[in-house]
């Protein structure tokens, strides 16, 4: 689909610490076919035939970070048109303080980063961060801002 510039669906999960203060950020391996060696804060991938975006997100979270059996909270669906990536991203969030076991073929390293540090790093266009993940993170930040501004609770 990337070779032909086709639109497709993906599921992606943002992993936050139980207190919500930190986000797990990883660096992709240098052998990845798209955006090698760049950072990302989303575990995710392409929705397989017969799979829902949520099922994809659960599968990718288990494969990439070794996290399974957790609740996923829907965040948003974001169309991203950054050829060769043309995707409708169904984004979710989970809270997790357990071990992270990365998939060596896809993830070179990872670390917990505060939300404030992630926001500051993403503000630097020179930081090598996957472009689609950057757009999704910025959308997530907008949602956090909206949720704080609403006196009746989090944004739906």
C-alpha cells in the first residue's frame, strides 16, 4: 500500500504510566522499511484483513512492547496524508507500569519520558520523530488541552 500510495487503516496505542505523567517513547530500528532509526510514541501497525482497528492496536501493543490484557481508551481517528504514508489512524491510550519487552526486530531502544518533555522534544523539528506519529501526538496534545478546558470532564 505504501508503494502505491494507497489509503489504509492502522491501530496505534500510546502507553502512559499509571499516573499519566510519563509516555513510553521508543527508537525504531535502522532496518525498518519506513522511517528507520526515528523515534515514536505509538505502538501500532496496519489493520489486517478481518481485523478491527482495536484488535490491531491490541496485537501491535503485544508484539512491539510486550503489553497485553490492558484496557484501551479510544482517543481519535486521524487521517494522515504524508506519502508514502496515507492512513486513517485509530488511536488509543493505555496506562501501564509493568515491564516493557520490546520487539528487537522493530525497536532499537525505549524510555519513559514526561509528557512535558515529549511536548518540548516534539516542538523541535530537528528531533528525528516519525512524521505520522508527530501529527498524532500533536492531536493528542490538543485533546489534553480541550479536556482541561471543559469543566464537565474529559473530551469524548
